[in-house]
C-alpha cells in the first residue's frame, strides 16, 4: 500500500503511549493499534483531527504517500 502511517513516530516524539492517546482521542486501543500498524482501510476525519490535536501535528506528519516501486 502506498500510504504509509507514521503514527508511531509522532507518538514517540510526544512520548505518549497507545493507551494514553486512545483515551484522549476517544477510540479503543485496539482500533488505534490497527491504525498505527497501517492495517486500517480508512480513517474518519474526526479521528484524524482528534489525533492531530492531541499530538499537535499535521495530518501529513502521520500519513505519507509513496509511489509503488
């Protein structure tokens, strides 16, 4: 998949755990883990907005597109 999820990088920069972020964003740790590992097929804009707000980052800091090689 050419969309790469860098949520773990942003979480490490902010020193926040998966459980802390899931609680602050209002989604289950399991769903956040699916997103973090790149296994999610979609993300709601409201969830993306909440994650960016908590991590004080831009959507492009969390997701990037890479052309298939």
